[in-house]
C-alpha cells in the first residue's frame, strides 16, 4: 500500500507511482500506526467504517483508473509536438535549399546568356571592322582608268585547212621525150612517191622514181638506171627531170638535163 505525501490518500495498488488527484509521487507502503487519516472528522464514532468505505471507494476508483494514467497523454502530446516541429524544420530546410538552388541556376544562366551576347556582339563588330578595312584598302577604279581600258578583241578562229585530195598518177602516159616519141609507165605510187619506167622510140628503157606535190601539182623524177640500151643511135645518158601536172590531171609536161649537160623537154598525156 502507498500514500500521497500531499493529500495523504492511500492506494492499495503497489504498482501505482503517482497520485491520481494531484499527480504527486507516492511514498513507501503505508504504515497505519504513523499515518493520520485525511478526511476523518474529530470525534466521529465510526472512523474505521468511514475509512474503510472511503478506502474501498478509493480502491475501486484506483482499480478502474489504474489502467489509464492521466500523465500518458501529456507525454504523447509532447512527443507529437516534437515530431511536428521536426517536420516543419525539415520542410523549411528543403524550401531554403530549393530557393538557393534556383538563385544559383538563375545567376549562372544570366552570366552564360550575357557572355554569349557579348561574344556575338564582338564578333559582329570585328566582321564590320574587317569589311570596312577591306573596302578602305581597295581603291575604287577611277573613271579615267575605266575609259582608257582597251576592250579585248575576240580572236578569230583559225580556219582548218581542207584535206588535200590525193592525185593518182599511176598508169600509162604517152608523148615525147627529148624530141623522140616516148612512153612513161608509172606502175607504183605510195603517197606522194612513185616509180616506173621510161621508154623511147629507139627501144631504150630507163627506170625512174620521183615525187609529186599534191598542193602545187609539181612533179619531179630521177632517171636511176638504164634497163635496156637503144637499138640504134647514141646511148642513153641518165638525167634529172621536173615538171607540173595539169588541173584535170590528164597532162604532165616539163624539162630535164642529163649528166652531160644536155637540156631537153618532155610532155605526156593520159
């Protein structure tokens, strides 16, 4: 049994630590010889019965309230207050961090945007200054220089010469050679070169070879060797001959000189 030192109430439940009336800490187990009853009036006839009734009522009240002490809600309320204060502190810290982060990001963005604008302006100024320097360094052509410039004439395209037509002189040519009847037989032609034989009325046969110029129609040949001597009269003396071909290509004529220095003429037609 325990008693309250403030109000002297007794509690039979030894597990109870605080007074249910004023909340004081209960003392050691109650001693009936030393304790004085609290609400016992002087001269009462049945103190024991009243005390016992009060004790029984008190014990009933204590037994019914012992499971729900009044100081527990105060402890819970204080802990909830602490938790709510901690929650508000965390929320305020997070809000402060968000505000600081926003300020830092905004400051960095403004600096980056400002640096880009200044760089773009500086680049534009440099380009404008460079263009002005180029314009000032390059003098404009004067009117006199423009007027004195000689216009270039358009070159006249060169005319392509028409290909020269090849003249075929192969075949048998008859006529006179050194005042005697003769025959010129050209049996081979390679480009402007030709070869054949020359025969006169005395039966002499001589091998010849020469060239013809297709542009000027000039013809020349050399008496190279005597194939057959004349049947009568003097021997054939080799010589050099030159002449021209007619426009229609049917007549050649010219002159010659032998090694003895004798000059002669000749003419052949085809």
